C-alpha cells in the first residue's frame, strides 16, 4: 500500500504565507468632535505585522492616518516583504471597491482580505441618536460587507481567496459595565454575515470570522476610564496578536 507523503518536510512550511497578498482594514475611533476616523493602529496594525512575519505582502487600508505610509515602510523593512498603504472609507461602497482594485492591480493579485474596521460608543441604549446608531452600523456592518464584497469580486475571477472578519466576543455576550448595544448588535450581525457568505461564496473563497476578547486599544477611550478593568481580563493588541496569529494563519493556509 502506498502511503501519503507530506508535501513539506518542515511542519511550519504549511503555515508559510510567502507570496500571498493580504489587505487589512484598520480600526476606527470617534474623534473629540464626534467624527469617525481611523487607520494603521490597534488590532489591524498588529495583524498586518503578524501576517508580514508569516511572509505575506501587506496592503494597509486606512481612512485617516498621518502615519500609514511610514507604518507600511516599517513593516516592509522589518519582514522583507512588500507593504503599502491605501486610503479608503469602508462606509463608502465605491471607495473601498476602488482601493481594493488598486491593491490587486499594484500587487498583481489579492489572496487575503481582513475586514477589521470597527467603532464603539459608550451610550445608554435609550439615548442613541439616529446618527450614533447609523455611524456604528455603517462602519462595523456595512463596511465589513463592502470590504468583503469588493474582495470577493476579485476572488471569483481568480477562483481563490480568503476572507476573515474581525467580530468580537461582544457578539455573543453582554459587556458590563460598558453600555454598547449598537456595537454588540453590529458584531453579532458580522458573525451571521460571515456564515452566510461562507455558504454563498464556497465555490471560490473561504470565509471565516474571529471574535477577539477584551483588547485595550484606543477604541476603548469612549468608555469610562475604569472601563470595568477591575473585573475583566484585558490585554494589549500585541497580546491579542500572539493568541490570534496562529488561528488567523491557520485559516489562511491551504491546509484547512
């Protein structure tokens, strides 16, 4: 009987992303004047670094950032990969479509999209304004879909691709003392969206969703200073990356 032989002699080769092109959207925050801003920061930045460490070329998608080009250059130099920054507003369907098409043209293809944008607000549910509710849904849900949709059009033509959504543990539990019903609802919707797209797009790409726990990034500045830290296990973005990197890379390899 002929036994199957491993394709790679070293097991870590199975997790090598060398030659892959990954695009990652950045986290968003509310500025002091109530506007939405975001870029090469937080979890998105750490995921970009992590995938570059695994060998992938990186495209950082940011909405507003003075440092995105510098961050991309640092990632490229540190990991001997290609990296570049592209400006786009994930809330705008045509804008994110434009950016992702630019990335595919510049890099020659697109293998991976990480839909990571998100904002939160500390707001009693009875006090949400139409604008506050809409802003959160537009970034967290609409933006996630528009990002994945634009990438999927490329993946369908290529016949391959990977989509990863960043949801949240808040998709399945109620955070206390944070009052963030809109954020929680939007992330629960992202989880269900990922399930739907995984079925619809099964012929040409893989769709997955990760739900990180409590990560201390500047997105949490909207919450009270204590933020419930006394009763919650918090971690820094890099700590999250150490935990999530293996999961992400596993989902992005050909061995799944």
